[in-house]
């Protein structure tokens, strides 16, 4: 699995959203409600982040729509 900015992972009753991605660091938010997208911002190494999402599941765009997240449609 390749990490990408904007990915949303579900871990228990929380969502983890990748907001900033660098070569060795990952910035992410822990979100309770996908509609508000509010939550604390954290920054860890990629290794620590991978350990965090090891038990989480990556949400597809269909699952995000079902959960009520706003997903912008790409413009041609």
C-alpha cells in the first residue's frame, strides 16, 4: 500500500486522515466526524504512522460517501 495525501483510514470509531506527506514524515488528523473534519493534528515518522494504521482499514471513495464525507469531484 502506498501512502498518499488525503487518504482516510478507519480505526475503531475514529478516522485518520493524511494531511501532509513527506519522505520521512507524515502529518495526520484524528477525526471523529468526517463532515466537520475537525481534530488534532499530529506529525510522526512514516514508520510510526504505518504501525498506527496497521490495524486500520483504508476507506474507498464509496465508503467515504456512505460515511458522509465530502469528496470533491475532479474537474477535467
